[in-house]
């Protein structure tokens, strides 16, 4: 079964994936992601993308300055859809803030495990695409760190004695989650990503609950 791309699912892309105006840009975003995920950033060329998207080289450069710009735009779209998948799963979940944290982690892992080209392109290859791509990754990590902050702020209603970790600590948490997922991808174990649910949930909880002051006595 063909992979259902996160990029292709974005509302700014999906309606254009057909025989209509704007389809070239949408197809290029999807195909660049897929090819980078399959071949790696260093081995992907503009020629690969235009061939797969059935457009001319001139059309590509009329739409994008470079292959980096194309990959980064697709990355932004994919992140937005990934975040929406997590939000939808959490919204439908029963239970307290801990359970919602677990459900969000599960949605993140399943979304990536079922989309290997996207996962490889954007967790392994994107940082190799230059400084702008690295800055985009930093923005995304900060964005997901802010999501952890909101979860922990809800947790403080139950644990008012605790302090929500700093922005830098939350960044470390988010980067750690992503790096362990990237490790599994580099090992060729993408189907094992859902098995990380317990480890990553416990890691996230420790970042917050582990800040509790030591019990006196």
C-alpha cells in the first residue's frame, strides 16, 4: 500500500493534487519529501523531483529557489498535519493529563511509523539540508516543547508544588524524543516506533514529576 504522506494531507496541498491549477507545487512538495526519504538528501536532485512530479525544471525554479526551499516548505506542512493528528487524538482521549500525554505520544509514534518516507526525510535528512533547514527544525522543536509546557501546566493543578521545567529543559525533552525516534529510523526499525510509547511517556513525566522536592523525614 502506498504511503499516505503527511505533506499530501495538508489542506494547502491535498486539494491541489489533481489536474488543476496549483497541482505542480503540491506534487513537488510531496515528491521531494518522498524522494529525500528514499534516497537521502545528498543523493536527491531537482531532476528527481521534477521527473516524479511530472513538471519541467523551469516550472520547479519558477516555484522554488532551490531544492532546500522545496523540502523545507513540505516539512512545515507535514509538521502542521502531524500536530493536528496529535491534537485530534488527545481531544478524543479520556482520562487525566497523564493519559492525554500518553495518547499524544502514541499518536506521534504511529503517525511516523506509518509514513516512513516522511519520517526519514524530516527526522534524519532535513538537518543535512543546510542552516535554514536546521533553523526550521529548531522552530519545530520549540513548538513541540511548548506543547509539553501546556500539558505540564495542566498537571500543576494536581501538583501545585512542582515547577514547570524551563524552556531550555523542555527543548531538551523534545529533542531527546526526536533523537530516539531518529535512532530507530537509522537502525531500520521504523515498525518498532510504537513500542517506544512507554519509554518516551515515562521520560516526559520524569521531566516534570522528577522536579518534586525531596520528601523530608
